[in-house]
């Protein structure tokens, strides 16, 4: 099969596309042929050597895809060849075939296409646990999302708005500002010089997946407010003095999606809740940007450039 791979950590030029050995499935695995593979910020951290990655020679990035089951292990029950599937936590996904442990496979309802599933999968399940396990806001609360028009940001903003929460956020361009407003945000700040002057310590929760903004997040969270820190898209966070946090009775909550997807039951319950927002029409993801898998370097460069608005998908060449 063909795969996007690398043999040393570094910038996007380490990525290569070519022939590697097909995976062999165990008795409790499905062999899946991805239609769409999700590119995530964690794939950038992994390529740079800053994040856990499955040991493999060569390294094959990617943990998320949606596609079709083409072979089934002997002990697998309740799955058939031809079933459509999403997975968000299975390694070696940047390839034409992936061995998926059956507990990690999420069966797709008829109304969810493989393209939509890959568009909302990992980022949507992230937005769901950030909102419903970490932030736990109530109707009428005010929250702020840094990078509100990013992949996680867009879905989080729409989920919170549907839950009755007032959402504000920040963006780098006017196009992103318009998109965030269209998706229901109350107030979207354009990050031009001095923009922070308009912000007061009024937010019940500040969602920070940017990292370098952590000090600002604590400043604009109110007394007894919460900062949900979940990523470093803008660089590592500064060191925080916990005495300052204590002085404001604030909470810093953190979390990794994988700690919220530890069983088949959890994956199914959480994806059902996510798909329900889609079926009700209250979460409408923007169109993904699609690259052929063979053009993985271009896709990494695009994600790292900060130009993207929403999901980036890779398609194995024969589908592109
Ligand atoms: N904890 C978890 O389990 C988990 C799971 C998935 C993702 N994540 C994290 O979530 C974050 C977002 O991921 P994503 O897939 O949504 O990526 P994305 O689509 O690239 O979005 C990242 C956003 O960050 C904003 N940003 C970048 N640098 C910034 C800066 N210096 N100041 C303010 N905003 C900045 C960008 O918005 P502007 O263009 O407006 O600057 C961009 O829209 C990443 O840190 C990722 O690692 C965490």
C-alpha cells in the first residue's frame, strides 16, 4: 500500500510518500480503507518529535480517518465488510489501509457520510469533552475561545451556543471574524494592536488551545472563573504562578481527548452526542480543505501557516 511517512523528526520536508508493507489484522481488528484521513495539530507536534507517536519503521503519522471495512478479524462480532467507520485514536492512519482494534471503531449512522465524519470526528469529540467534561457551563454563562475559527474552535463555539452559552472569541483575520459571527458567536475580536484593551475579566470560562495566550486567559477569566487549557497551537504556555491563580479563586482545567475515549461504550456515547448536534442542524461544520495523501507536505505547510479555517483532510490518491 501507499502511505505518507517519515524516518526522522523535523519540518515538513521530512515527509515522504511511497510504498510500505500492508498492515496485518489480528483476530480482534478490522481492516479499514480510509476515504478521508484527518490532519490534526498533533500530527505537526509528532512530525517535529514533540509528542507521543507509535514506534514504527518508518514512522507513519495520523490517528483519525473515516472509511469502509474491507476485512474482519475472526473474533469480531457485529461488524460486516462494507460497514462505514470512523476512528480518532488509531495509529498509522496516513495510509491506504489501517488495522483498527474493534473497540476503537465507531460505526457511522446512515445520515453521516465518511467525509462529514472525518470533518467533525476528532475535533468534534474534543470540543464535546472540553464543553461537557471540563468546562461544565450553564445556560447564560459567558465564555471566550482563542482561535474561535480553528477546527476545534468552530465546533466548540457552535456546541456551546446550542447549549445556551454566550460565546466570544478572537481571530487573526476579518474573514475568520465573519465566519465566527455567522456560526453564532456574540462578539469576535480581531487581533490587531491594542485589541486586548476591550477585554475585561468577565468570562466564566476561557478556552485556550493556543498556549502562548495562557496569561491573558487568566486575566480575562473572572474571579472563581475557569481556564480550560488544551493545546499549544501558538507556542508553549508561559509559567504560571499558582499563588496568582489562588488569589482569584480560579481553576485551570486541562485534558487530553484520549483520556475520555477509553472504551467502546465511551466512544459510542460521545460520538452519538456529537452526531446529534449535527442532525439537529445546530452544528454546521465549514467545508474541509482537501489534499491528496501524496501531497501531505503541502497539507502540513497549510496547517502550520495558520491560514486554515476548519478541518484539513487527506485523501488516498485513487479517491482524489
Ligand atoms: N487536548 C486535546 O485532547 C486536543 C485535541 C485536539 C486538538 N487539541 C489542540 O487544540 C488546538 C486547536 O487545534 P485545531 O485542530 O483546531 O487547530 P487549528 O484548526 O489550526 O486551529 C488553531 C487556531 O489557533 C489560533 N492561533 C494560532 N496561533 C495563535 C496565536 N498566537 N494567538 C491566538 N490564536 C492563535 C488560530 O487562529 P487565528 O487564525 O485566529 O490565529 C487557529 O485557528 C491545538 O493546540 C491542538 O493541539 C487538543
